[in-house]
């Protein structure tokens, strides 16, 4: 929270340890991200040099217990994601892909040998992973994937392609989901394997300080030891997606908070008609509406975080948070831009950068439509996905 947006003294709901973690991550964002994000965004560069610093903060796989991971609570993980996304959605996305997707897949579905081998290296940032589920023709419907893994003797042969895969060009391993004669299975695929190729998707108007890629698999030979033994259906990748969706619930409010703070500061300094913008009723209404949505979104995040820590979080609850907070955050950033007027389109002001990023955040890990139908199914008992 910030003093401006903490209309309900939500800080009182956090423990000293949670607030201390927030302070450490916020200091990192202020020191390493804010001074550089404009250049990274303009140049469309993901700063790989900050990966070891993120690892040192315990941000990579921070919710996983053991194997060199921080073992922090779900609420603490959410707090960290909020602070990172206040810097930039793309940098929060790195932590999400690495920890909530790739590392979670190994932690949830891998063998003990796979966990021991990969998780400590990934927690330390020495190995980067990507999570390959989405395909060119299978976005919101992963069951329609065409990537296949066919048994060949005591191993497998992988063929197909994936699209919009974060970190694919810098990853050392890819968690690849493929159809087999036995159902959907997950594999740990070294990116230096013969037949593996990755191409960055560019130019982009959103998430420019992040990496999204297209992966191609051409007769990649894998061993049985490369398969995630606990992943025996499409439910396995969905369990990882829910981890990433949870982080977005918090993260989106970080972007919204940063845009609000920029607009509030600008409104106090900018004068029109011999008065500061903040003295006009319409400006105060805009700031009030934004602050209300932020505090509601943060209350929602905290409630979902506490439920997750208590082991009581259900699938539709994550959809409530992801749908509401992404939808609210993008409107807040757009409204913040109107307060800055023409200056709001300049890169030196974060508001439109956040809005552009949130166009992607709103789409990945389940579009608005997908989460609407998940909630609708919970409310009605009817599955509308097949209609």
C-alpha cells in the first residue's frame, strides 16, 4: 500500500514480517528497476543482469518449500508480485514464469531426482525455465494442442510448436506439454537439444521489457527421465496456471497503484487556470474513483492470499481476483493518463506503459472471457465452454 491509496489502513492487516518483505522488494524496485525501466522498455530488452539479484531476494520460486527456495507464504509471494509490477509487468512476469510456472511444474509433478537437480539451480537464477503450453492454434483451449510426444523404445520423440512462451530465448529448460497416446504429459526439455528452436515475437507494443517467444520442436528425442511423472492429465498444467494467476491478482494492483501515484503527484504540481489540477472537482472525482478501486482490489488480493495460505482457495476465487483486478487496473491506468493529458503518452511517465502492459496481462493466464465462464460455471453449475 501507499499512504495515498491506503484508505482503510490495510497495513494493519499485515504482519511485521510481511511488511519487511514488502520494504525489501520495494527498495529493489526503486533502486534497480525505476531508474532503468524506460530504457529497457524503449529498447525492448529484458535485463538478464538483474536475475541474480532477484534470486538473492528469494523471489524465484519463493512459495516453494525446500530445494533452495525461500518457502514464503502465498500472501508474501503476492506482496512481492505487487511491488515488482509497480515497477513493470514484464519484470513481474519473469518471476511468475520462472517460479509459478516452470518451477511449480517440477515441484508439483516432478520426481525427487528432478526436484533435487533443477529447483536449487532455478532458485539461484543459474537456470532459467519457460513453460510451453499455449500454441498458435490453441490459446484459451489448451486441450486442442497439436504438439505430440510419441513413445519410441524406452524414450519419446517430441514434435510441434508453442507460441507466446515467456523467456523461451534465454531459458535453459522448457516445461513442454504434449499430447500422447496416454493423455497430456509434461516434459523437461533442454533448450540445447537437437531439434529445439526459439524465436522472439517482436516488435511488440506491450510487455516490451519482457520476452515472449515461439518454440519449435523437430523430432526431439527425450528419455523417460525427462518426463514429469506426476503430470498425468491436462489438470497438471492448470494447477501451475493457477499459481501464476494468483500472482497476477496482486501484481495488477501494483501497476494500478503506480499509475495512480503518478497521476496524483502530477495533479498537485500541474497548474491550469492559476490552480493546481488537484483542486478541480473532476480531477478529485477521478482520483477518488481510482483510489477506491485500488483499495478494493487490494482487499480482494489479501483475502485470496489468506485463503490460499489456509488451504481453502478454490478455482473460481482465483478467477474472481484475476478478472476483477486486471479489469480495474487497466481502467485506472487509462484514467490516470487523462489526468496527465498529453504528457501521459511520454515514456517518462509510467501510466501508459502500465496500461499497454496490462493489455497483455489481461489476456494471458486466462482471458477475461475465460475467467467470466469459470465464475459463471460456479454460479450456475453449467459449463458454457462447450456451447
